[in-house]
C-alpha cells in the first residue's frame, strides 16, 4: 500500500502527478535523483526552460560586447569569419593610400655636355677602378676632396618599357661641378682630380643614392647634375651603350639658400642672370620632367630626389654641348 496519499496506479506502476514513483513506500521528497530530474523536465518545466532560454537569447542580443558592438546571432557572424581573408585595416589603409605619381613621360634625352668624363671626348673615369661608389666627394686615388654644402642625391630609375618597374641592375653614372663651378678631369688646376663622379647600380627598389656636395651655378647654365643610365654595370666602359642621358634641374628656392654659403662665392650672381625658361637645356619645357624635389638645410645637408622613367624602346640621343664653360 503506497504511503503517498495522492499516488495513482498506472500500468507502469505507482505514479505521482503523472511521474512514476521509484520508491512507492517512501515520501515524494525521498524518491531520489531520477524522480527529481523527471520533475524538472515535466511539461511545466519544459515550458519554463523555453521561456527562460528565449529570455536569455534576448538578453544576450541586448548585451554590449567587450568592444561596445552589439552581439549578433551566430548565423550573421559566419560571413565575417569568411571575410577574414580580406586585408587588415592597416593593409587596407596602405593599399588605398595615394601612390606616388609617375612623371608624365620618359626622362628627356639631354646633352652630356663638354665634361662627361665617359670616354666620349677623351678622358674616361668609367675605365678606372673604384668608379662604382656612393660617396663622390673625394678623388678615386685619394686626392682632393670637394668642399661644399652636403647633398644626398636619390635617383629612382624605372623601366618604362616593362610597365615602369624598378630598373634593377641598370648602372647610373653621375657627375657635376664643384662649389666653384669647376669639373674634375677638365677644369684648370683639377685636371688630375676625379671627385664628384661615380657609378651606382640600381637595386630592387629602383633607387641609386649618392653622397656628394651641392653643385654651384656657373655662368650660362641653370644649376644641374648630369647622369647617364646604362643597361648594366658591364656596359659602362663604352659611352655608346648608354640608354639614357639626362640632367637634374635644382629648385630655385633651395639654390638661393645654398648659395648664401660663402663657399659658393659667385653662384648667386650667376643664377640671377639665368632661369629655367632661358637655360639652353631646360628652356624648351622649363625642366618639368627633370626638376628635383629637395628637403633639408645647409647645416644638415640637402636630399635631392628625382624619378626618371627610362624607355628602352626609344633611341637614346645625346651629344657634347659647346660652351657651358666651368
């Protein structure tokens, strides 16, 4: 006989409120864990759990995440997981940054002038040992060192025929006058000097860099730097191998600051009598594709930079220029 007053007999055995009794002769509170679990998952309990679950989901949906963003259901986060292959914020910012604008055309072919020192008119530094160097201030044999305001020249050489990629492996020969407007190997008193001349090979970034001094402005020419581009360093021993010959025009404002230095004794007055428009090299277009950008100062030195697009599908044309006495 059941000790539980409200117990009912069912085909499966004694039950209390529809739940089978494991211990019919014991009180309800002593039926054990299985009976308690069946009580929790009764119809009323299930309804309560569903209601509780819905409330928990709603609460989670309204609860701010750690970053302050609203939590979203798992289904909406799946596309975000897939989108993890997209660039990161920093990569996107980098990709969307405005790239450095290319010059409007290839570097103009200019005269090498009367003092190239490349063997085209006699003397040839390109045959000498040590010409491949970045510091141009001293002569190759350890002779004189040119005085003047320090300058770093950075030329970016691009291969236009192949999509303006860096012209890696090309050799660039640079030369210019000293603070008195003289050219080594040619001018009186420095015929045996080889300073302010040298070659660098273009790296993977397309850049060649030289340490030198800022050139003077001599009578009859706008301040400038000469350069020749060769397909590779082995080609420099023959000037006819040059695939581009051009010049770097120096900005007027920078020149005015540099020429205030006493070592450039006559440059300011020489520059007052010439302009980019009247110069016999840059005058045809004002040197628009050859005008460098500059940063720095006299005390710390100037950085002069120019990007030159070299098109090997066009014919290189350059020759000696009469006059232009240094």
